[in-house]
C-alpha cells in the first residue's frame, strides 16, 4: 500500500454560485480502502463523480497512474462506479445484468459465464443467475450491483453510499463482505458514506469533509483519537468539547478547574478547545474528582450506561459499564492522556471550522 494511484490536484467545482469543492488535494494509494466521510451536501458525491469522470472540475486535475485523465470519458477509465441509487436493469435476469458490460466489450460466452459464476460466488448469491431484480431483497440487489461492477476487473471501485438503503444487520454483513472482497481482489476502494461508524470499521484511510473542504485525513485510529479540530471531534463519535485555556505545557484549565494533560507547545494562557470522549471520564467520589457534579440523566445502552453529569454549569456526557443513579454526587477524573487539546480556529473562513447546529 504505497504507490499513489489517483492524485487529485487543486480540484474546485461550483454549481452556479455554490462552491461545492474548494481547491481540494488528495491522493489515493493502490489497494487502499479510502472513505470520504462528511455530512449531507458536503461534496462527497461530486468528488466521486469527478474521479469517475461523470463530472469535470472547474479547475485542477485528476491523475491516474501518472497520467492526466481529467478529460477522459468514464468508460475509458480503469474504474467502476456503484452509484448512490443503484439501478439494475429490471427487464433482464441477474445473469444478463452482470454480463452487460462484458458483452459490450465483446467477451466470449464462456468467459462471460465464468465471470458471472465467480462474481455471484464472491457476493454470496450463487444460483441467482435466472432470477429477476424485482424478486430480490434490497440487500441482494445491492450485492448484484457490486458483482456487476467487479466482473469488469476495475483497478478501482467507486462506491457511493452502497449500503445506505439497508437495515443495520444487513449493513454489517455487507461491510464484512466488502472488506473480504477488497482483500481477495486487491482492488482500490473509494467509498462514500456519511456514517462515521461504517467509516471507522472499513477504512484504511478516512477523509473527513465539510462544506467542500477536507478537515482531516488519517487512519480510523488517528481520526478518532486525535481529531484535528472541533468539527472532526464532533462528527466522529460522541465527545465533550469544552472551551479551555492552556495554562502552560501539560496543564489545561477547563471550566475553572486545572486538569493535567500531555500536550505541549500551545504557549501560556492560550484559548483552546479540549476534547474528552465520554468513555474516558471516570466518575469517582466527589472529594476525589477534579470537578464535582451531579448525575442528571441515565440511560442503559446495551453495552454501557450513558450518563449526563452536570458539573460547573456543563453537561458532561459519560459512558461507563458502571451505573450511577440520577441525583448522585460524583467527582470527575480524566487521565491526562485522554484529554485532547486543539487550537481554536483562527478565523471564520477557509479551514477554520464551523459546526453546523
Ligand atoms: N448537478 C448539480 N447541480 C447543482 N447543484 C448540485 C449538483 N450536484 C450537486 N449539487 C450541489 O452540490 C452540493 C454537494 O452535493 P453532493 O451530492 O456532492 O453532496 P454529498 O456530500 O454527496 O451529500 P449526500 O450525503 O446528501 O449524498 C449540494 O449543495 C448539492 O445541492
Ligand atoms: Mg451523495
């Protein structure tokens, strides 16, 4: 996983007055599972369509394997797309659907039949050749759409929210199936989703986007543990994002109380944001905590309890396997390693990040 396969260089795109992608730079490596993640309307599909050749950028270029393909037609690119709204040909059988692209390419009948069998096996739908799309469940149809893309042996598979229409259990099954396909076929996946859990589960690399800008690029671990700004912290998982002051290296003042942390280099008495994950807050006896508060909400979530603790006028979100009753006075403790310090955005524009209310 090292070679740059696709390089997106200074790509911008507007629709009318609406600037959808603003001078985007991103590269995708061979055999990488890269996910574009962000809220609705942030430009994910537009970027995918530019990579696929269904949309041209206003400025910038797309390089594939060292060649500029910005103006190349979609069918001349070594990639296949599974769209947000998948469309099987309803008047054709499953086998005919899968064979469609291969027939256009003039492949022989035996080659095509082998491919159909192979693709149906990969998506766990052996024996479905003669069925019609309307006799299949949503999830099965989705798998056929993926099989249809795979038989063309693309170097890259572009997938736009392919599991969006499926229920949770089926989504999870399909997530495992896609990871298996990626490992077995060794193709590069560019995957679009607005589901952060799906992105964390499946990706080698996550690109977090908001309003046409890239907010952060990193491994799932990086993005979860070291969010670069408040938008990423808020979008990925649940967080307590607290206005704070970096008193000095390794000491941060949050809501008037000083917490030891591990961050250095922010200067003295600088305004920052502190991010603390709900599972990283320890509830202790009031006198043992850095801040004292009261449990104000309690919900059982299956694996853990979700609690809200009101302390120093802030509602802290806390996850724990231990239950603490509503009304209990508690102390809040946080391990220094579990406090993530982020610079405040310097201005309202550019990469400075706004959180949508
Ligand atoms: N053909 C078009 N003409 C005009 N505006 C468009 C067109 N395609 C997309 N847009 C606009 O561009 C913005 C980004 O759209 P895009 O489809 O890339 O978002 P997305 O991140 O895929 O969102 P979702 O998660 O809802 O699919 C939106 O404001 C959308 O309305
Ligand atoms: Mg979209």
